[in-house]
């Protein structure tokens, strides 16, 4: 199965985010500091913000008035 460039980019971005979050989770486990839910979510948000994820606009093909993607 092949994916259009937009969908393939989304799959890559999702994988990149999951790897970054798993690494952040591992860092939290290895640190001896206790974090509450707010601190943990703040770390997760900052981890994702730090990623360089480009915005891809899909190229939409119109066939008989329908969008094919």
C-alpha cells in the first residue's frame, strides 16, 4: 500500500512525536524527581513543540466534483 505525500508525511510526523514522547517518558523515569500530572503534561507539550515538524498541505485532486485523497 502506498500513501500520498501528505499522508506519508503525517505517518512520519506521528512516529517522530511518539519517539520524542517515549524518550521524555524514559527521562522522567530515570530522574529521581516526582512530577505531578500538570508538570508531566507540560513536559510532553514542550517536547512536541521542540520538534521541527513542517506543515504539509494536501494536494487535492478533484474528480467529478469529488476530492480524491
